[in-house]
């Protein structure tokens, strides 16, 4: 596990991404990232990767729905199951 030190950049705090981490993740200078907290941890996610993954998942959902016409699971259609999952 790679470690970094939190520094100060103006009024903000900053973390330098070590070269090895940037190289392994494909992170480039100037690239936008999303930052959020989750259960007290800091999560940094590449925006572009998230958008691409979301689009790929939506295409997969559309494909599943198209292939499952008339197929049910205990009387519930696949489309209904997917829509229920989206609500959560």
C-alpha cells in the first residue's frame, strides 16, 4: 500500500498522488476526478471511468430487457426486477 502526506494548498488541503498509483490507474495531469466521503473514508474516482462504466451498464440493462421479453422469475418480469433494483 502506498502512502501520501496531506499538505496545504492555499486554504485547501492537498494530497499528491504517487507516480506508481497514477501510472497504474492511468490518471493523467489535468484529468477531472470526483471526491466524496464514504463512512469516514475519502474516495477519489476518475470521472471519465465512472461515466463510461455507467453507460456500459445501461447498455447491458437495455440488452437484458430486450432479451428477456416474456421471461419471468416467479411471475415477475425481468424488467420489473431491474426497475425495482434501480429504486434502491
